[in-house]
């Protein structure tokens, strides 16, 4: 930052009282404290509010700029798959569903459009993207992740950050991104939300840090700390993760916000502090700049500075970080940004949303039944998630936050799977519907009606899954099997002998091996957003040729979890005695109506640059898109390394009967590891390169190179 700006911020800081400085560190939850209390906080000079929209936010801003030092406040919101807490906004597919597209360009666009809608509501900041890895699918927040792989999460996360922030934060249509939850949150023991992450710092840096590093490189302005702990030390109290690694090693220069109530949690949940003063001291010294909720921090920090226990420079540093971002946004000169309200839910945003939904449906099995033939005249749509917009949206919309309101009247436009199939069906096709059963067994379950309807059809589309009560914070699952009478419903439909297309609409992979094996086709549409239902129908009808690939593995059984493609080697026997080692579906898998053949894998090596090329031929009669994936395996290394690791991918459009050749430029640093000294290094020796259509060995071609 230039010296003038630095001086300007320093001048503001010098004029602030201790009370005003500590207030600047506070982020107040509007939905909890209410309007009166919030206005008092705005007068005191609170730095930020969360979960407040539109006119309520504008009122707080007016109050803030006419009180004390007149420093504008930042408004933060969880706009994590669109600005979903506003019921008129565009609700995109969940992060996990978006990840199925493997399409950074579209995800960047989605970030840009979400930013416009958030900004049109008078807000400045979204708590997104989530860069936790979804490796233990029992965890309740799998839907919020980009899946199990750090490289994919890093690429998609960086794209999303660029979309939110653009290249100039002064642009009123751009908002601050927030990389969260720093760090290791998804890897808590047993998938238990916010539990201890039992791992070494070497592993943390090797596996979990890279997406956060990419976030810093993409210019992400803010980071949110995780609820949990590592090796018994809460992340809120961790100078090592916040100062040494984030600021020191990654060079982060934005500000850090805690997660919800993290400071109080040091006392009430984690028991490493006896009272709020001890907790405040730990959190402030560790390097947390902004304190989400935990209002006791305010009095405690002031008292600690006054009695000489906490240096005022610690507070100054935090406030400098916050003011610097406010300055970078131009907020200090222009506190009320004006962005047209017409952006909210506008046609352009809805059009992108449709594309993203289409690109996020993964076809995983197709026994020559899809796309549906023209002679199919009667479609029975059956199942609990066939016509349930809440299940389709998943977490983080107005149904679930800030207070859960599942009974809320859903806002149009949207289409459930049933509605999508009706829209897509020709005039001479009859579409019938029976719910069959609920996701949770209920008195209204009516399997007989569903069976009758199936018998009277040419083909059944069975839509199963989970519900919003099974996804999100504190909603961890021990058992990933389908709940209620869903399996019984499948069995009864199967008995009819009708052709059966099963669709999973859910927040995460569920265990449904028998169902997949017994179905003629199987598709996954994780929470697909407004047009998730159209997207499923488009794939079934053949209007869209599916191109999505799994960003996460599908276990056969809950007992296989955690299961991910890039595991370490060394399992004695390499399998369970009662289950196969492999998941039902592996990372990277996904079918198309085209057929692709990989040819001419070649590598040329020049100094530390390596060019890998491969040609993909479309040997079918249908134009299609293929996601070409490149993995590597370090043959011998000083520490154990994964059996394979994704290092590049590219989505290519290949017209029918044509070939497209793709080139990937690789560097030695792509084959790096974190050694026992916790340093990232590239070691000389043999490296296997693998290219193909998924992480499964049978889908990959291999070649070996030597790194000097
Ligand atoms: C807690 C969640 O962990 C975090 O992801 C979210 O941004 C905050 N609450 C604010 O709602």
C-alpha cells in the first residue's frame, strides 16, 4: 500500500480511543441482538455486523458514520451459494454441486453475480468460499466444501474469490471474500463438527494448507478461523497457524475474523480459559483481528489493556488490518455504496444458474437407457425428493438461516425434479407422481400408491436423498444409509420390473450400493439450487449431454469412511475382509452420452519445465465435453506420499468424431511434498504421471519421468 494511504489510516487510528479501537474489532450478530442493541453498537463504533439486510443495514451504516470517528461498518453475510438468505436472490447449486462442474470460469462468474446481489442489499462481504476438504463424509458440512481434493478446491476457490472481489475492491459491485474455515475443520475426528483435528503440522501443511495458499495468492481479503483445535490447541488461540503460517509463510495481508462465538468457546466448550478475560487474552495475542459475536471480548479487552496485561499495540495491529481493508474498498470515502436492486434475481444471473445446474449433474451409471427414447410415453416420478425444493436447496438459504424457517413459502422461479420432467416432456408424454415415502418415516408414507403408479408406466424416475435436517452444522451422521422407508420403496418399485432411473438429491454422497446396482441408470444432483430439477430433466431427456465428474468419492458403506482417492499406501492386505477397498464411485468419475478415447500421451522435458500432451477423441455421434485429469505419484519419497494426486485438469469440448489435444505445462514444484522439517520441497527421482477420465487406475494412462 502506498505511504499516503498508510498515513491516512495511521491518522485515523491515532485519533481513536481504546474503546473505539476495541469496538472496531467487534462483529455483532444483528439477528441475535436485535435492532436496538445493534444501533447502540453502531454508535459505539462496532467494526462490523452480520446477518442484516437492506434497510436495516443502511440504518446502521448511517448511525455509524454519524457517531464517534465516523468509521463505516462492514456488513457480512453467508452468501455461500448465491445470496440465499435473501428470498428474492439467485440460489445457485451448493459448493459441492458446483464442484461437480470442474469449471472455474463459470464459478468465477457465479462469484461475480453473487457479489452484485449482496452489494445491491447494501452489504460488503460474504463468508465464502469454504476451503475445508470433504474427506470424512459423516461430517454435516460436506455440502459446503468443494469435495475431497485440495488441488480442485484450491482452483475452484481461487476462481470464486476472483469472482467476488474482481481486481478492484473499490468497485461497488464487488465484495470481500472470506476463506474459511482456517484450518483442518473438515478433518475433525469421526466427522464430528468442531472436534479436535488430530494431526501433525506436517500433514496440515501438506494436505490442508494448499487451497488456503491459493486463496492468499488470489488476493482473498479475509480469513475465518475454524471452530476446532489441533492437537489440543484451539485454532482461536493458535499463534502458530495465524501468525507464523498465515501471515509469515503465506504472506496474508488482510484481516482475520473468528468464527461464531469462538472466543466464548475457549471458556464454555474447549475449557482452555477460565473466564472471558483469559479467553480474550488468548484470542487477541494469537492474531484474531475481528471477533464474531462473543460480546464479552469488548469489556475484557479494554480491562486487559488498562491493567497492562495486554499491550495496546496488539489491538492497534488488529484495527490496522481492518481499516486497511475498509480503505482498500474505498469505504472510508464512500460508505453507502449504490448498486441497483434490479440485480437481485435478474435474468442474466438466472441464466448462469441454469448452466451451472446443468453442469453439476453427474451421470454415474447408464445401461443404455438414457437419454430416454422417443417411445417412452409414461413416466412415473416417485420418491421423497422428487418434489421438495427445500431438499434441493440444502443448507444456507432463507429456509435454514439465520433462523431455520423450513415452513417459509418458497419463492419462484425454481423447478423441482418433478416440475423439470413435466416441463421437458413432450405433449404426448404423461408424467405421474407419487411421493411414496418421506426421508424420515411418516404416517403419510404410501408405498402402495407408488407401486401402482410404477406398474402403470414405461419408466420410473426414483428420486431419493436426504433433507435439510440432515445437513449443516451440528448435523453429523454416523450412518450414511438412506433413511426412512426409502430402501423399502426402492425394493417395491424394483419388484415391478420396470426400467428404473435413480436420482440422488442430497447434501453429500450416501451409501446406496444395492440401489445403484439394481437401477438401470444412476444420477447425482447434490443440492442443485433453483434449476436443479430442470438440470436432472435435461440430462434424462438428452437435451443436455452430461459432463460433470465427482469431486468426492461415494462409499459403499459407512464403515469405509473416511475414503478418498489420494490415500497413503501401506494397508496390510489392502482391503476389508467384509467389504472391498474401493468406493462405489471414485473421485473424478462421471459419464457422458459421448464416448471418449485417450491417445498419444507424450511428455517433453526441458530443464524444470515439462509439457504433457494427450489427445481425446470423441468416438461417438454426439458432441460432448470431457474433463481431462492429470495425476502424479512420487515413486520413492522421504515421507509417505499419496498413491496419486491430482495436479491439473481441463474441461474440453470435443465435437462428434473429432479429436482435441490438450497440453499441460508442469513444473518440478507440482511434484512437491512437505518434508519432516515442515518445508515444501521437490525431491529428485522417478515420478509416475497419469492422465485420464477419473482417478480410477483403469481410467488412467501412465508414463514415468525422472525429476533431476
Ligand atoms: C458459523 C459457521 O461456521 C460459519 O461458516 C459462518 O460463516 C458463521 N457461523 C456466520 O454465520
